[in-house]
C-alpha cells in the first residue's frame, strides 16, 4: 500500500487523470487536424483578455475546469503560426510529432544542464548530426539555446575570447587595450547588434556594411571598411554573414566571406537562423556553399525545420575555445569519475550561460528520426517553390508589384496605387489581411518603401493559401484605395 501524503501534487485517482489526459490529447489533436477550418488569427475580445486579470488563486480548481478555460480563452487566440495561412515574420508551424515529444520530455522533466544521463546524450546526438549536416570536424561543439538571438551572442563571445584571450573573462574589456571592429550587413538581424551590446563590445564596434541589389553584403564595401579600420588602429576580428536575411531571404556570398575572413584573420560567424538548415534540401543546399567554412553557425530548429518552440542551436568549430569561454568550475557542480556527475564528456552548461536547461533535444530528435532529413528538406524546397508560385502570381496581376528579388521563401510585394499614399494603403491592407483571418503576412521596409511580406515557412501552406492571399489582397487593396480617396473628398 502506497503511503498517503497529507498533500500531493499527484492525483488521488490516476484513472481519472488518465481519462482527462486523453481528453486533452484529443482536443489538441483535433485542433491540429482541423486548423485550416479556423481563421489564421482573431483578436481576443475584452472579456477573454479580462479573464487573465483574476486574483491569485488560493485554492484548487479541477483540472477539467482549467482545461475548459484553456479551450475557450487561450487556444483560439494564439498568433496562428501553426495555421497554413500564416505568412508573417519568420515562424515555424510545429508538427504533431514535435507536440507529442514535448509531452514526453515534460514527463521525464529532465534538466539537461549536464550529468550522467541519456537526455544529455540525445543532445550530443543532435550535435553529431549537426556536425555532419554542416561538414564540421569531430571536435566542433554545440548546444541548444532559446533561439538565434542567444546563439549569435554566444558566437560573439567565443570570437571575443579568441581575439582577446581567455583572461578577458576576468579582466573585462576595460583593460583589453585593443579596439575591436566587426562587420555585418545592414540587412542583418538586429540581434547581431544586440549581441555586441550585451557582450560589452558595444554596437559601435559593429560596422553595418551596405548591401547590393540582391540584398547581399557588398563585398567591395566590406573590404574598404576593413582597410580603413586597420588604418585607424582598430583590430578587425569578426564578420557575420547572413544565410537568409529576415527581410528578403538574401544569402550573403559565404565563400567570399570565408576567403576574406581567412585573409584578414577574422572570426567567420554565420547567422543562419532559418536559412542554414536549407542544407537539408538538395536543391537549395548549393546556395549555402561556404557555410562549412564558418567558425560558428547560429540557427533555429524552430523555424524552417518546424520543431516546436524553442529550439535554437549554436555550432562552434573550435570546441575547446567554446568551452574555455563558458566553463567555470564550482564545488556544487564538481565532476567525478563515476556516478551521476561524471566529468567526461563536458556538460552542456560548460558551453553557454544556462545551467538548468530543458530537453529541447528530444523534440528535435523525434522530428529528425520521424521525418528524416529528406522529409524536412522537402518542406524547405516546398516553401521556396511556393514563393516562386507567389512571385509569378504577383507578376501576373497588374495591380501588384514585386518589391524585392525572391531568393528563398520570402516574397515582398505591394499593391500599386496613388503616389504618396502607397505606404499607407499597403500598411492598412496588411492589417486588413491579418484581421480577415484569411492570410496573415507581415510588413517591412524595402528601399524606403513599405512592403507586404509573405514568408512561406509553414509546412502546411499550399498554392491554395497563396491563391487566397492574392485574392484577398486584390479585394482589400481596392477597398483601401477607395477609403483613401474617400478621405480626400471629405477633406
Ligand atoms: C529569427 C531570426 C533571428 C532571431 O532568432 P530567434 O530564434 O528569434 O532568437 C536572427 N536572425 C535571423 C536572420 C532570423 O530570421
């Protein structure tokens, strides 16, 4: 007979929990299966929002009742990135397999900071696969992190250690005596600059190099800026190429950047947040040539590879330097020869700032095993093919215009209209699309013009969704032009 605790967080009746658990599983599988029948997004009404301003609950509520609140007040009001009509920003759709794996990971509740356990070994398995994907050497290191924002920061910190020596960890930048300079393009994600901010190197140390007509870093400009920096006594130490810019999907000339990094003795980092994993798609992989020469690659499994949030990754060629940047021996984390705290190989917490870490590796392992690299690669090829289809549909519509080259799976376009009012019309049009629940693009600015931006990341999106986007854009675009003309008449 099991001892009865005065109060336990486990149920008194496991059969009841099991029944309720199966109901919850059915509810969420139903949701996934019938996503397409729902709007992409809908704003939450005030009463739903207010439901989250209740006082701190003192006593218990039945799980069944809490779950009903989830079904009514949470599930319908997510941003909608799981939906096939979602085309905003850069977000993955998630998979049924990833969802189930998350549940299992939660059941074990492993803390994957380290120690002698297979969950850590699963993470090392992913690292070995990642090395293979990018043709990195056996002593390359890597860990899961929240996302590419964190991965870029880790890349910058390891590069800093290389440039200034391990002692910089204790002496700090104040006495380094060197003025470091780094380079990325103006099209780089803002988190690259943020990494310079957080690292203490300062955003001014990062030079933003202009881009060419393709949205790729202007190589001649890069060379000029490096030469000028040397002339002025700076020490160039780091260049970040982007494999898939967030605005247009441009891929920097990675082989040329690798050559320059070699000649100039720069750390070659790649922000491949979503684009790097296109190495899984045989038709797109050649676009990434040169990525295998990087010193570090930051990328996300949660974007194009559709693994559930969050699942960022940092891969570093020089594993010893990576470890030297973060490892910090302390008594309560002492390592032993046997038992639960075996020293070798080093622990994930030795490669980044996080000690307690979730089991992100499991959902990734399930996804890679279940779908295979071929399956995930097909999603990536499919997104690029869909972008070409959207591009063709835009070019065939006199009312629409393409505003940037379509490099991978991102299409920037606008509704043609009225000199001076085009930005306002297109901004309103994008909002109208989002509020319609039909298709949800986001916006960005291309060459000073507001563009509607459709990023085709969702593995569920088809030509049907692209057709719906075009149809709704034409309809709402005409409405918005009418609206603007109406205002003018009144004014
Ligand atoms: C999404 C993205 C990032 C940021 O990644 P997070 O996972 O959101 O932290 C950085 N760079 C690029 C190019 C991105 O698309």
